[in-house]
């Protein structure tokens, strides 16, 4: 999930200019250093009883967001489903939230930083993440928040996301199945290229990856790191679930996405491009080309407008 246009660079920095506050997240420094953007790991959080996640407050948030920032559908679906075949639930977003306990649905409120209170909370959480990420992956930007509200037993189908993500379980429980996005037998180069050139996030689930990957049971107070483009699907527990996803980008993953974009172009020209990461100097060249192309398009658009 991403929407670069909606949120300008809103780095929650510098921390020195912020009032001292109690930490909301519990992050183990060694685990973060060893695993960030490589494999999932658990964190803790203090958001469980936060008033911004009460259903009545979430309803108000939903009404205040633009329609394009609210996505919802039926939640009693298989783990692998083509996006165009994802069934609706026949309700409005408002009704979906009010009847979430029985309407067998899945709903996400996107870019919740559009509301100042949620923006403040997102920035506070990400400032804590940044203490760990900045020394290794500097340049936190495009900070965005998503709130998932889902019915008992609902399913989020198999998909991947383009940003660094920490998912905090606020209410209810979830079982998250995650797979190694660096393994090309799980996610192919072609799938990555499709994804980065506007393809849908849902992926084809390959039965051969069933015995690989990681499974985490999340309950209130626990959170999970999802590495960039690590495929996953999620099954809700027997209660209503509310979870808060805090996400951000860094220049290195933006460069990676540009390499996949350029590789998609080379493949369309009938070539077999080297995978991203294999030849760093070629990657730099590919990324440069994509940026130069983007700049040229912008200049041409300005001239013709
Ligand atoms: Fe996801």
C-alpha cells in the first residue's frame, strides 16, 4: 500500500525538538539490527487502550477521510483471490464498521495521518522506530498509517506491500503467515516488476511455499515487523480485530523499486535483465535512468501545460 502524493516528507524528526514522552513501543535493539527488512520480528506496544482506536472514534475518522482512503470488502474469502474477484459486502463503510462483529468483512482506513490526532500518534511511534532504523537505513520518509478493522475469522488474502511496516495488534487476535520475499521461488522477478509498475498487491499463492516462512499469533500489545515485499496472508481470530500499521520508506528501497521498474522495461524489450541486487553498479545506472526519465516527463508536462 502506498500513496506518495498524499503525504509529503513528514519525517518525525528531530527527536530533540520533541517533548520527552514515555515510549509507546518496545523494540529490542539487537533484534532490530539483525532482522530489520530481512525477516519478521515481534515488538511490544502500549497502544491497546488508546482512545483513538475505540470503535466510536474510528467511525468518526472513517467519516472524515476521503472515500478513496477507505477500502473494504467481504472477509470470508480464500487466501488466494484475484483482485477483480474480491467480493463486496453490500454495505456502506459506516455500516461495515458499526456491524463489524457480524458482517464478515475487512476494512482499512488508509493514510490516517490526514487527521492531526492520528498524525501525531503515527509520528510519535515512528520517531521511536527511527532511533533504530536511522543508523542503518537513514532517510525515513513518506510516513503513513493504516488502521485495519475486521470481523471474526475474516481473511486478508496473500499479497505484498512496498514499504517498511510494523503492524500493532490493538484488539482481538490475528494469525499472520509471512514468507521470505528475497526467495525468488516465492516471489519471482517478473512478479516484482509487475508490482512496481502498477500491478495489484495480491499474488498467486504457490503451494510449494507452504512449508516455508513464519507464523505469528498477534494479540493486543504485540506488534510485528513485515519486511518490504515479504508476501503474507492474515487470518483473524474469533473476535473483532483492530490493528494499526505504521509504515515508511527509505531511499534504498526506493532505489530498489526503480531497478525493478527499469527491469520491467528491459523485459518488455525482449531482454533478460540482471536481477536487482546482483550488480550494484548496474542497479545505480538503472535507478538513475528511471529518475532521469521521470524528470524529463515532468519537464515535458510543464512545457505543455
Ligand atoms: Fe499487507
